[in-house]
C-alpha cells in the first residue's frame, strides 16, 4: 500500500505541534525521579502513555498488565535502551573561587523482555515482564579548579573530591489478567525487585574518625518485593480506559562492607525503597489508522525510604535522605498507520519537580530532574508475525542551583552548586507474535 499522504502530513504536523509545546512551556517540568518513564521502543515512542490501551507486550506489562487481555495473540517482545547523559557540575565557594566540570558517564544499557501468553481459558491471559525500571549514574574525577570537586571537606578541602555513583533497579513481574466481560479486564501479580546501589563515598552513614565517609562500593545485589494491580475497560469502539496501582517495592536493607579510619572492617546498612505509583489512562481510537493516548501518574516519593527522608545531616555527619517531592506527571502519545507496514509515533511527558533547588547539594550524585521529554518512533512489520521498532527520546536540559550545605554549619552564604544535564535515549525492539 502506498503512503497515505494525508496521514503523513498529519503526523508531521503533530510532530511540529508537540515540539513547539515542549519548547515553549515554562521550564519547570521534570521527569519521574529515579523511575524510567517508558519501556521498550513502542512504549517509549508514545511517551510511555499506554495505561489505557494495549499497544504491545512490553508497554502493557510495564504500566498496566490488565491490557494484555486485549492483545490478539501470544507475543514475545525484546527491547534495548542506550541512555546517554550530558552532566555538568559547577560551583562557587567564597575564598575558593568558581569552576565547572563535565562528567563522563557514557552510555548506560537497559534491557527488557516481556512475554504474553493466551491460555486455553479464553478469559485468562498470563504475562511476564523482566526489565530495568530505575537507576542513575554519575562519574566525575577530582578537579581542583572546581570547588565542589576539590579535596574533601572533611580534610579541610572545598568539596567531595572525585564523585562516582551508580544505582540499578531490575524487576521481574509476572501477572494474570482476567477478562471479566468482553469489555472489562482486571490483573494482579507480584513485583520482584533486584537492585544494587554504590557510591565511592557513602554519605548516608556516619563519618570515620578521620572525618571522611567510608566507601560505599562493597555491596551486592539486594532483593525487594512489591505487587501490581490493573484494570482496563473498553467503553465503545472509540474509547478505552485503564488504571494501575504499583505498591512500593520494599527492599531488604542494603548492606556495605568498608573500612574505618584504621583500616579495620566496618559494616553499614541503608533503607531504600522504590515508591508507590498510581496511573490512569485513556485511549481514543475513533479515527481510522490513528490512536491517541493520555496518561496521568503519581509517584509517592515523600514516604519512600531514602528518597523521601529529609535532606538534612544527622549528628554523626550522615545524610538522612534525599528530600524528594512527590511527582505528578502527564504523558501523551499518538500512533499513526502511515503505510500497510509502517507505523509512526510521537510522545511527550510533563512532570512536576522532584528536587527543590535548596536540596541541589545533597543530590549532586543523583540529579534526577529533567525538563520536558519529547519522543518519536516507528515500527516496521517485517512480516505478519514480526515487527522491528525504534524510538528516540530527548530530555531537554534542566538546571538546578542551591547553596553548599555542610554538616554542623548548614548553608554557606555566598556559595552555590549548579547541576545541568540533558539526556538522549535510543531504543530498539523486536516483537514476535505467534
């Protein structure tokens, strides 16, 4: 079938509208904290907005497993994301001057796989999602020309020295979806977490006798457990609605082996949990060859261990928490059938702020605020059973500035720390239906 010129013009017009919207809205938006906003190339291309309808196995298992009842066949889907972050850290400290440094984070790979199986019971569908769901990474070498990366404050210096941190959260999420009627489906299942968090300096525990933090890299992967629920309703031929609820993922205490000032063994523990997430979505299929979706989400960071605890110092010099805010986000996506084998997509995400400016210093190793997120993608049917997809997302540059905040002193007058970053994500995927 030749390209339908009217649909192609509509898709290009939509791309320009979404780009203009993302460019001219006030720059107060952020991403969704530590959580990945989407999973897989198809879901990523639509800005993660698939709570209200079934588009593919990965998107359904990631945001609303109840929608897998609407997938027409068994499906096995693979996705691979390459996340590239540009991160700049600058600072000013009275008596020490000002400086700026670029991090070298490189590319972070995030794989995902989902399987949906239509059982012999026409009312029962099983799904399994295995994916990376959250994380962050920073990598700065010491820089004597940038106060924040100068020798550690505990030794009489101006900063934290070099800074490296990494967090990886993976999830195994089986779920059963039950078709209650031809229009209504519900789903439930556990969410099994596996996570590792490392720092070169563990500021979440008390300092050693030499006034330096112990290492935070002597740790293993830790297990967590949560659950997810979903509901999906088809109102008519044009409208679909969905909602999902993810409980917090409660992790065992993260344990770290390090050394004290004398080089003797030291063991520390941290409490860190992923937040509860509530999602609602609507989908409109009233136009031939087109799908429009809209999702709204709430992330409960303020009651999550580690993330929501106050961004203050305890008496032993340890940081109590990151002081994150709850996050409300809106995602919208559009899918158009451009030819018989080619589908185009656009997506956009807007969110409220995760980190207040005053907490910038505490979050220099986890600066997980971004601006508006714009996505585009496409799928091509290799044959009636296999589809190859790709998506690209850009996180517009975000900047946050706050004062130096040090133990026993608090905010230092005249000081500042500024984080700036933008993100590029390239996602590839293959869906096989059988």
